[in-house]
C-alpha cells in the first residue's frame, strides 16, 4: 500500500509539472521623440522594470533596444502576465498612469499587440 501511495504522489507531481501554462503577453513598441534626453528615457524604463514587484500577475517585463526597425521603433517592451485578466490591474495601476503621462512628452509614436502563449 505504501508503494502505491508513493507511486500516486510521484505520478501526480509529474502530471502537474507537465501541464502547459498559458501566459498573456502585452508588447509595446516605442519611438522616442527626437529631443528626449537620456535621464528621461531611463526614468521611463525604470518604471516598467519596477512593475512586476507592484502588480500581482505581472510576472516579468522584458526591455529590448531596437537598432534597426522597419517602423523606426527604438524600444520593445514585453509585459508577461499570468493571464489576460491581469492586464486590467496593470492598466488601472498608478504607475501605468505615470507612464501614460510621461509618454505624452517623450514618445513620438507607439504601437502594441497582444498574444497568448
């Protein structure tokens, strides 16, 4: 009986580790305004970097500088959420509001898309 119980425990743990997780991704593409100085850019990006510790369900933020874009974007930011429900928390968070206000002064153009993986 002990061997069977141990087998069930091991099998259950194995099955749980094999389950696929679905993550929701919110991808932002930004083009800096021409006259934006480095410190403003850094402050803007620092806010993004700090979001996972402040927003439940936001697992990670990836920042990638773009050197050659067909649409002249300068930076790609990917927010990795546990589910698409978590993006509502992000959109209502005070730091998101700060990002929106800052973007009005330092972002020339942007685009975004979302996907689940």
